[in-house]
């Protein structure tokens, strides 16, 4: 149909695609490159803050490394971020490096569609109502999409302390492999930040893609705590050591003891050690990737599955 052909020229691609991927994702490799050296950081980097857009990793790759994302099957370079070293964070004998994103680009769309789609997306961001990422300028949002070339798993974080219960979705999370730490970047305005800093315990439920709608519905709890665990639309089970209510239908439940937290720009970066890990079921996990990544995969006949909305 002529409409399918004309659509990319008049409408931008969605910024984000919600996809169903087996975890840990294997589709995209992330490499840090500096001074002729290369290190695989696929499971050793995460977003630490949205404003300024900041990447955390356990490596110190010098003052100006690049972070490149490659499709594993074809070896094709999908995108790259230019980083600038900003700070170091030390905790329990491990040191992480925080890098600001200075610039970036992707190769998921061919010229002239690539700059045209960027222009359409940026125009839409400037015109529409604030989105969850509206604390970022359009150029930084484009760079964040590049960071999402490596599909990011979605979890539900449970907090349970006297007088405060909560459960909310997060995807700015992940292991920082070499340090053995696990990071969560939570906007400092989140209602549970003070409790998490004090109780230093959370349970993380890895969410099956089939529970997409339930996960999204819980985003309201970034702003208001949960009144009662019984009010959730799905059953919970207590986590193994801390006894924190987590999702009974989760693929995996991890307990995290928070060993360090500090404000990094717009977010509070929590660093934790995994105290227990229960593998409960095998299915695809809810992930987010960039819309232009899904478009690239579709063009190559291998799109990620997209979970249905009820
Ligand atoms: C699937 C999902 C993942 C999210 N991940 C994070 C996260 O990692 N860190 C964070 O601070 N907020 C996260 N959020 C919260 C949103 O960025 C946003 O603050 C929240 O949905 C409230 O949106 P609003 O400010 O537009 O009302 C997530 C929300 C959803 C739905």
C-alpha cells in the first residue's frame, strides 16, 4: 500500500519499543573503546541519571572513551555514544566510573530517513505534553535511545518498611559485572527514595512480557506509595531472606542489599549486592529498546516480539 511507503516520511518512529526478550539479552553487544583497547560491557554498564545523561560502568576507560552497540548476529555497528569521564564512585572496595554522554549517533536508518526521523521526533517532543523523559532535551533523548539499543529489562521494585510499602517499574537498572554491584537509577522525586536509603533493602521481580499492562499500571507508584499489598491485581510471594512482597508470577526474584546511594543529577543511584536470587519460571521478559532499533530489525526480517496490550 502506498500509505505504508509514505508513513516514515510524515510520521516519526516511536521513541521506544516494548519488546519480549529472553534475559539476559544476547542480541546486542556493548563495547567500551579507548586508546586502541576494547572491553565488553554488555553486562557492565547502565544509565545512572537522565539529566545530565550519565552512564555508569565498573571500568575506567580513560577520559574520552566511546561506547558502541553492535548487533551480535551480523557484527553490524548500530550506534555509538561519545563519553566524557565525570566522576568516580567508590563503595565496598569497588570503584565505578560515571561518564557524561557528550554526543552520539546511530545507523539503524539509512540517510536521508535518519536525520529526517530525528527531526520529526524532536519536533513531536517539543510539541507534545511532558513525557516521563521530559526532563531531558531532545538531543539527550536521542542519545538515551542509543543507550537503549541494548534492550533494557523491566523489573518491579518492592519496598516494604514500617509505614511505607511500594512497588513500581524500573528499567534504568542492571548489573555492573566486574564490580559485582547491581545499580538502580531512580528519579530523586520518587516517593520511596527516602525509605530505600534508610531500609537499604529491596526485592526485584523480573517481569514476564505477558504482564506488560499490569507493569505499566504501577508507574503511578513512582509518585504515591502503595496503601495495601492486598490491593495489587496479582498475587505476591515473600522474598526469601527479607520477606518483602514480590510478584508471585515473576520469572526471577532478586533481593538487593543497598550498600551505597548518592544523587547523580536528576536521579539517585542505588548500588546493591544481590543477597538471594530465585529463578521461578522461564519465559520472555519485558524489555524496552529504541524504536529505530526495532525498525532496523524489522527491515532485516528479525523483529523482537511485541507483547500485546489487552
Ligand atoms: C516500564 C517503566 C520503567 C520505568 N523505569 C524507571 C526508572 O528506571 N527510573 C525512574 O526513575 N523512573 C522510571 N519510570 C518512571 C517514569 O520515568 C515516570 O516517572 C513515571 O512513569 C511517572 O510518569 P509521569 O512523571 O509522566 O507521571 C519507569 C516507568 C515505567 C512505566
